[in-house]
């Protein structure tokens, strides 16, 4: 026999749920910080920065025809939710000139389609590849939800299959002139990682070995990067020397 729940308890639970939803809504309205990195044509870095999320309006483009003839946008403005990967990109474009204009089409039923970011526009077999925390989502950028602290990567991939993403690991501090070990991993579309060999690391004495390791020597505070032909270059990794740390430039 089911147990009867007192009316006061039901009311208390309803009130608690309402307060919880209200707090969540307020928190969402304030936005949150997430990491946005955009790699354009020929591996050119267009942005690597923390962006505060927020719902943004973007005008679609009739010239966004990278998916074929007749697939361009309507020219109307669309609202993109701030807690999505495309919403973070749109918000970042508001303050970063290299990300403008965004070439977006609204001609598809499945959602918005991205053709161009700044001067980097998908043509032929190339297309924009999205990864969140090193893994490709199963939905489009305007539906792929993100949370505070997530790492969002947009890369203009030359073709499919998509290239692996390089991720560099290095100590936070080092002594100028003395060698230390850095390691590089390659993340595939599913977010699975493996040691990346043959990768060049800025300041490295040679390319990485089969374990993804190399020896690095720096003369002062440095932003390290890892790169290899056919792979998405790594994000910058700052290494401090003494009490000095590199800037974000």
C-alpha cells in the first residue's frame, strides 16, 4: 500500500525545488567562464582565451554556402544560447576581431551550420571541427552544451577523417638554462589519447620520442607549443622561471 505524504512535506519539497531552479537560472544568467581556442586555415591561431558565456544574436549569411549550392543563410538574425559551443564562439567574436565575421547558415532543420570564422572559410573538403574537452560532440555546435571551465576547440580541418589534437604537458616552473622533460599526447575524435611521436615542441632539443617525450631548455619565462604536420597544434603552456611567468601573448 502506498504511503501518504503529508501536504506540508509536499509544499516544502515544491518550495525547495522552486528555489533550486531559481538559483540555477540566476547563475546561468550571469554566465560562466570557458576556454575558447580557434585554429583557422593552415593551422593559424585565431583565438586562445577565456570567454564569459552569454546568449548572443548573430546575423546569418546568404554567402554561407560551404555545404553546397542553395545552403546559404537567410540573412536574418538568430539567437544562440550562451551555454553552447557555438554560443561561446559567438560571444568571443564580439570582442575578438580575428573571429569576425562569423559565416553561419540557418537553412538546415538540424540547426545552425558554420562555414567561416574571420578570414578562415570552409571550402571544398574542408569543414569546421568541434571538440569539447578533447572529444567531438555528437550534436551540432549550437546544441553542444558546455559548462564552466570547459575547453572548446574549433579547428578548420582540411578533410575527413579529422586530425588528432595535440596536448602538451610541461612543468609549471623550470630553471633557465637547465633541461626538463615535456610530453605530448594526441587525442582522437573520441577523446582517446596516445603518446605523440615526431612532434616539435618550442625549445625542444629534438622531436618527441615514441613515448611523446622530449627535452626542453628555456632561457626565461616561456609559452610552449607543440606542433606536427597533419595534427591540430597544442594550446600554449606557460612555464615560469624563478618568480617570473610568461604573459598571455
